C-alpha cells in the first residue's frame, strides 16, 4: 500500500521545545556579552600617547597578552551557562521524539478514519540511536562555538583598533553593536541554532516515524511564517518521497 501523508505545519511544530533551547542558548550568549562589555574597555589606557604607539612594539605585545588572558578568563567564566545548555540536549531529543510520535499517530488516525480503513498502526517509542548521537554531538559543537567565535571576533576588533591608536571610548563605541543584549552576534546565533536544530531534529524524527508506519510519500507544507527558507517555500504543496 502506498501511503501519502501531508507534512504537519505550524500547529504540529514543537515551538515550546525550541523556545526552551533558545532561552538556554541566549543565557550563554548574554553571559559572555556582559563580561565583554564590563571587562574589555577598562583594559585600554585612555591616557596613553597614541603618537608614540607605533614605536612601542613591546607595549603592543604586552596588551595582546593581557587581552588574550582576559578573553580566556571570560570563556572560563561562562562555562556554567555552556554546561546548562548542553545538559538540556537529551531532554530536547526525548521530547522531540515523543512529539514526532504523537503527531504521526494523530495524523494517521485522522487519515485512516477518513478513508474508512480498519487499520491500527503501532509505532515504537524509541528514537534511532545514531540520530540521537549525531544531534547531541553536533549541538555540543554549536554551543561551544557561540563564545569561541564571538570572543575571537572581539579579540580581532579590539587589537585592530588598539594598534591604530584607539582609546577606551573609541573601543567602547566599536564594541557597542557587539554587546547589545538583543541584537549582538552571539544572540542572533543562539536564536538561529535553536530554530534550525529544533526544526531539523523534528523533521528527521517525523520522517523516521512515518517510515516506521509504512508511509512512502508525503506532501510538503511549510509553516507559512517569515522564518521559512526560500528553498523550503519552493517545495510547498509538492509530493515527495
């Protein structure tokens, strides 16, 4: 028998799971942002003589060392937030698996009742171990990358400005968009990771469940909101295998 299932849209998306993951990632992002905002500008001596800076290579190397030590300290200080985000990954997998199973069972039940087919489908509870391991490993790496990439960018920005003679105020101004708790790069990255990874895991779990139920084809429907990717929008309404 060839089963065709309509892909569940927004009503069947685990938004609560995504939001919980996003909050954990945003806590990490905002923790590292706050430390950069409070700890980095004071490292710069705003009274130094910019005109003689180019001849003070030892001063440049000295500031480089101080900045590097401070950024490493910041990375260590946000480990509790990083660990907290990592610890919710197994729960994210478990709840997404249960969600996908429930969606598949409910959708099948509606489809079967409409067709009048006397069929009861039993879907196992467990999630595929390889999918679980892959998701956790990938997300541990993504979580780690939030402070790593951000602190690397802060380092480059501050060193470039300092070598050009910028003082504390100038460097603070340069860092301003990088330390905005609502729109700084790590906050945007946290939101992107939560949305992308939750959607990806949900899709993989639903596909796995549908295959278990014997479904060979499905009709693609987007969530019909502003977050839909262009390549996904192009598939809307198409029957895929």
